[in-house]
C-alpha cells in the first residue's frame, strides 16, 4: 500500500529508502477484518509479487532481499541513493 507514495517520492527526487515486508497480504485490512468480522476475510490475501521489479519499472531503485543476512547491505545500498527513492523488499 505504498506504490503511490513511491511514485510521488520519485517525482520529487527524494533519496529515501522504503522497506517493504512482503507478507502476501494487505496486513492492515486483514487485521481489521479479523477484529471486526470474526476472521472472515475478503480480498486481503495477495498474490506473490516482485516489488523490487515493480520499483524498477517505476524508475526507482529496487533491491530484493531473500536472506536476512543480506538486509544490512541492501539498506546501505538504498541509503547511498541520493537522487531517487529505493525500495528494499524482504521476506
């Protein structure tokens, strides 16, 4: 739920790093449905997506992290970008 903000940051030339934790769900929506609808879910679970590839398509940096040991290096690389945002996706 941050693709719109990522595109806005790109247009503004902001060198920020966004960490996307991929839980294959709209977590906030699912939590509300759990709390308010007794665990009945609708449209809260998502298909697997490569958010780093989506970021690249939008013209920003994208780093896919599959091993927790790679996270530190990915964050350092993202923070080194000064002219555009970078999205680091982790599992």
